[in-house]
C-alpha cells in the first residue's frame, strides 16, 4: 500500500467517524428536545390552570397558599419525574459523548 492510499483511507475514516458522531448527536438532541417539549407543555398547562380570572398568570415570586401544591401533570407525577430523568440521561450522555 502506498503512502497516498494510507492518507486517503485515514481521511475517509475520520470523515465517516465525524459524520456518524454528528448523526448520533443530532438524534440524541432531537430526543432530548422532544422530552423537554413534553415537560414544558405540562408546566404550561399547569400555569394556565392557576391563572387569575382576568387571564393573567400570577407572578412566580408570589405563591398563593391555596395553589402552592396544585401542580399535577396530566401524565401523573411519577411519569413526569420519569421524563425528567430521561431528559437528564440524554443530556448526560451528550456531555460524555462530546468529551
């Protein structure tokens, strides 16, 4: 094998590795964004439920004792927490993959 063939093979291998890394990372981030979107929808629907009669949402720094414990996601608390852990796992894996 000549030196040019080795350089070409090495370049192709690095380009392939980089393309595979890019595809894996893209898929991982898409999945993480889907989980985040689901979590945000749960929080957003909860905020709409605790809004004032005139349609305004109470500021976050004001906690109404009557509504302080009202957040109950439609998917259930255990499923919501599971989604949070899945999102953390995706982000942790992306961090380790990028090193």
